[in-house]
C-alpha cells in the first residue's frame, strides 16, 4: 500500500473517477477498502462526491467525461456536437448523449439527456472519436444519430459536414428510410451551394 494514494488520483489525466477507476489507479482489489479510502479523502476535502459512486478532485471537472461515465457504453452526440460544429445554431445547455437507455439526470445544475440508440449502432466505433477520458461523435455521426431518432429535423448549416464520411457511416443504421433522408438533405445542400455561387 502506498503512503499517499491521493497523489495517484491527482496525477491522473482523468477529472472524474468512478469506483472502478479508483480500483485501477490504486491497484487495490478490495472494493470495501477502496470505498473506505475514498470516504476518508472526502472527509478530508481532498475528493468531492458529485453523484453516488463518482468523485472529482475539484469543481473544474470535465462534464463530457462525467456524461459518458454515468451510463456505459455511451458517447456525446446529437445537438451537443452539431452545435459546437456550427451545424445547428440553437444553444443547448443540456449535454446530449447516445446510450443504451433513455434518461434525464441533473448533476450540479447540469442536465444530461441520454437517448437510446440500438446496440449495433452504439457499439460501432465508426465516426466516434475516443479522447483520453470520453468518446464523442464526429459531426457526421451526430447528424446521422439525429436522423435515426427524428423523422423530421431542421439543420441550420450543413456546410461543416463531410458528405463522404456521412455516406461511409450511414450503413451501420441499416435503414433505407435514413438513406433517403440523407440523400434529400445532400441534394438540398448541393442546390443551395450552387445557388449561392450564382
């Protein structure tokens, strides 16, 4: 046992720690001992509990990281990604996540909205970027995720999308209807582009 295991937590690139994270960091298989140690650091103010079973070093934790740790597997997607990419202009305070269930939760005044995606799509990593601490959809994957969930949708600006990548990812949804919708949006985008050039 190390003299000061909290140093291992503080030197980690992670900003959110589940019980399993602490077990791995401390190389301690005894879960009760890990819980006891975490509780001791909580009382000493060296760790903070933000949700049952989840700890942070301080209030400056990565909310995207927390979003994908609460329910696994999951990844940041939908309007959260498209808003950051400039495809949609409406600002969403909530962080939207693709997962195996549909649920809304709030942690520290931040709302997280989970939308259920079928397993064959959820576990397919095409169009998913894996950062150090969480996974996030590319704009092309987020665009398709939204079409998977919604029959109709208004996108403000399709120019950030790489259409080759859109068509590369499309088959994982196994949906002819989605294929028709993608082609419709693509044709509309091409016409708008041609019109703007004249």
